C-alpha cells in the first residue's frame, strides 16, 4: 500500500453510522478503492444520496427480493444495480441487518489509477471521469460481480480514508436529490461544497442545510 501516491486506510464497519442519512453525510470525503487485476483505482467521494427506510424510491422499499438482498445486510455492503439498461450504480447498505436501505455513491474525485480510468472512458475529460454514478462504475470497472461485496472486508473493492499529513476535511452541504420522478423534496443529497467533481447542473447545487 505504501507504493501508492495516496495512502488510504480501510474503514472498519464499526466506524459507519448505522443510519442512512448519517451514513450518506459521513461518506463525503471518504474513499472508494478498487484493487483490480489491472492496478489500483481510488477516488475521494464527493457526492452521495440517501435512500432511507420508508422512501418509495429505495430499492428495498417493497421488501427483500433476490435482486436486492445486499441492501438487507449490515452497513457497508455493496449493492450494484443496472439502471435503465445502460449503466451500473454502486450503493452501500445502510441500516441494521434485515432492514433494507441504501446510500448511492454519486461521484468521486479521482486519485489513483487515472490512466486506467481514462482507458475505460476514452475521450472523457478528467473532471468527467467519475462525475456521476454510471461514469463512476464504468471508470472503476465495477459491475454485477461486485454486488454483495463487503466493502469493510478484505476484498478488492473497499472503503477507506486518506492518511498521512493533514487530511482534507470536506465541507458538506445538502440539497434535493436528482434524477427521480418522486420523493425529491427532502435534502437527502450530500456533496462537498466547492468540489468540481460533483455531478449534475451547478444550478441545482443550492445547499438547503449544512
């Protein structure tokens, strides 16, 4: 690990808030790492969305199904889903085991493995490599095989935090979620204030609360 330009320490499950909204806020500023067969890819998470219990847009809303089993696991498991038949998106399970809720990882700031990300997304500018959940998964090489992965375990895909020196502390804002047809009123989208890697139109980045 010391050979990488961005030393990252794994997150333990005990560090994760066992609450969907709190976990979504907590993950801004943390890191997603994929130690793939082609090399390490990492990025600093700059945008998330919460899909809490009782939210009709939560993929666990209608109960346990074969396709959403990962969302009912302990916090920190990956739920990877094909959306609109076009792209994969990665979520984290967020509530006590058996409950079913999600935190969507919407965007990261690329750190390690940028040439590999660019090879997977040819022609994309650096700022657009991982700006949006579908782009993120494409650049990181995250597909259905990652569904159910323990991101606090010892697998190839994991969560961490930057270490060494003075870690950058995220200034977090909250606003309405985007890309939905309902349940868009609550401030359940969290992002790093001022980050150029946050997805969506800038006019929608009007923080409703700190």
